[in-house]
């Protein structure tokens, strides 16, 4: 439970920050939204999150492009079935590759591109009802910590982005290449420098 809840939340936050730092246009739009919804006199509170609509689609795009649980938990077929032309005998162990579904060009236009606006006007969410996007799995064994995970990541990254301008550490080679461990991790951990962007009283209050 501890690993499922902490490793995933920090990993999603690291992937999202890396993706946004590689996309200054997206970072600028997030700053614009945070300045308008939260203003520059305080940090972000949980009650602000539902108003941060651009942040919500940035998180969806990050979970599509960089799901930490690339492979869902194994399932066993309770009866024989034919799926996509393949015969699956009863009792087969099945692994669903959520990463590959999120990167399928038959489902997603330009899947390698990080483009949050693809979710504008789309009803696809991450809750396991839309099989195009399964970062929390689906069905009875889907992630029971989804609500907490989403809120934790949103609050953390909203405050990091609202409170600071971010740049890569000079001399490092930032990359979004992944490596698979218990979760899909950045091969080179993100190294970033933060510069305050709000009046200093805001940080003293925290
Ligand atoms: C953004 C953060 C998170 C992501 C992306 C995530 C993702 C996942 C995924 C993909 C699964 C497998 C679901 C399936 O096979 O259908 C899972 C299972 C699980 N997650 Fe999460 N998770 C997150 C946060 C959390 C948190 C905060 C908790 C607990 C506080 C948690 C607890 C669990 C547990 C206990 C399972 C196993 C459920 C079972 O086998 O029945 N997760 N998670």
C-alpha cells in the first residue's frame, strides 16, 4: 500500500514536471491560469484545484504519455474468448499494457507529442471507463487510491509551478527516456533549478 501510494505519486509528479519543462508553451499557459485563478498573494489550496482546468488536462496528458504503471496487474481469463482475432483459453494470465494503449496511433493522433489540448472538449477521463486511457487500471482491481493520487499530484505540481520558475541545471542533459522498475521511471532523474516568482511574503506565510 505504501509503495503503491507514494512511489506512483512522486513518479507522476516527476514525469509531469519534466514534460512541462520540456514544453515552455505549456508551462506559460499553466502560469497564466494559476495567476488568474490563485493570484500572486498566496500559494495554491485544495479548494482551487477544480478551477484549474488547464492543469487537469496537462495531468491527463502526462498520465497518457508517461503512465507510471505501464503494465496493469495480471488478470486471469475466467472463460475462453476471442479478442482482436486471438483465441484466449480459459485460465490464461493476461497483462494489459496501458503504456502501449496510450501510445497507439490508431487511437491517438501524434501519440509521441505532449499536447494537453487533445483533451479539450473530450469526454475521455482517467477513471477506467474509457479503455483508451487506463493509468489507474479498470474494473474491480483498479487503483483504490486514484482520488487521493490525483489530488496529491495536482496540489504538489500546482504549488511547484505557481511558486517558482523552473530551469534545467546547466551542464546536465535532460531527457524523457524511461526505465522500467516497479514503476516506469525517468532514466535520468529530473534535475531542476527553482527561482521564486511570487512576492517573498507568500513564502514566509507557508
Ligand atoms: C497518481 C498516482 C497513482 C497511480 C498512477 C496509480 C496507478 C495504479 C495502477 C495502474 C494500479 C493497477 C490497477 C489495475 O491493474 O487495474 C494500481 C493499483 C493499486 N493502487 Fe494505485 N496508483 C496511484 C496512487 C495510489 C495511491 C495514493 C494509493 C493508496 C493510498 C494506491 C494504492 C493502490 C493499491 C492498493 C493497488 C492494488 C489494488 C488491487 O490489486 O486490488 N495507489 N494503482
